[in-house]
C-alpha cells in the first residue's frame, strides 16, 4: 500500500502540491499584510510627531517605505479582512480552506483570492475601477505579468476616457464661449444696424435741408437780379467802365508827357557834356561817372 502511494507521488504531483501551498501561503500573507497595515495606522495615529520612523526601526524592524506598503494594502482591502484581534471573534466573517486556498467572506460578500503581488498591482487602479475590474476579470487565474498588463491597459483606457471627457468638456466650453461671442456679435450687429438706420434718416433730413437752402439761394439770386434790373445796374456798370477807360487814358498821357520831358532833358545833357569835354576834361569825367552810375541804377529799378 505504501509502495503504491509512493509510486503515485511523481515529481509533477509534488510540484503541483508545492505550487498550491505557495499560492495558499501568498494569500494567507495578504490577509496578515492587511492586518499589519491596520495596526501600523493605529500606532501612527497615537505616536507623537517625529517618532514614527524611530518606532518602526526599533519595534518592528520596518523601513518607512515597507510600512507605507502595508498601510496602502490596508486602505485598499482592509474592509474585506477583519480578523479577530487579541482573542476576539467576528460574527460577520469566516475563514475557509479548500482546494483553491483561503477565501475571506464578509457579510456575504466575496473577495477574489489575491496574492500580495496581485493586490499591490491592483493598487494602480482607483477604488471604483478596482472593484469593477475584480468583478469583470478572472484575477485569480492571472499571473503577475498578465495582471500588470491588464491593469496597464485599464489605466490607459481610463486615461483615454478621461482625456476624451476633458476634450468633450473643452469643446463644450469653447462652444459656450463661441455662442456667447456670437450673441455679442448679434447684439453689436443689431446696434450697428440701428445706428445705420439713424444715420440714414439724419442724412435724408440733411439732404432735404440742403435742397431747401439751395432753393432759397436761387430765389434770393432771382430777386437780386430783378433788383439790379430795376435800379439801373447795367447803366451804372457802363458808366463805371467809361470812367475806368478815361482814367486809363489820363494816366497814359501823363506817362507820355514825362517820357517826352525825360527825352528832351537827356538830349540837352548829352549836348552839354560833349561841349564840356573840350573845356574841362577832368570835371567831364567826374560827371560822366555819376551819369553812368545813375543810368545803371535806373535800369536795375523795376517799373
């Protein structure tokens, strides 16, 4: 009998048992990791400021980073793991062991059997996303690599969804701004149209006023023309032209008279200078220079 049992325990069977025990151990470790996180948070809440790191090192030999991982596990999964504390019992929970390992039930709710590695990977999702993911995906059958890829895909999808929502909100905002600008433009157009109509009306009134003024000027001109005819305007103008002509002739006669006198005087001066040249050459030259200078100045003067 013993030989028969030994023959059935092949390396493959033993490896399967070992892997099962490993999974059970990892899942049991997650339960206790969550409870450690619960107690670490409890201690940190009562320790004085500045003593947290010292207490971790002296009391439990944890680094702050390791303690933070335990507390994150508690924050994410603590509601599912409420083990009895110091001999107390819990009426709402029961720990059962079967072929698939340890499963924790809380008030009728079931949490998938997770390893610590799987639980840490799932921390990459927000709580709502994590719960939904646990409902939709067969997490228990996934390897750590498969779960990490699935979570990353979920994160990417969530990021794309958030980006799409942000773009949608941006488009809505821009549309609202455009509508507001359009309403402003409509109001502006209406105001400009009103101003245009007002200017048109004012222009029309000014044109009417201009026509009235032009008509009044024409009437005044006609009255003035009639008045000129009645008062002998033409005769007055003719007399004025005659007087101007007579005045012009008188001025011309005066200029002719002065020219004749100048011509005669110059001839007498030339005669006397010629005669004087023979009797007194020096004095002749002196007067000749004065006469030349006078004539040059006279020629430069404008008439």
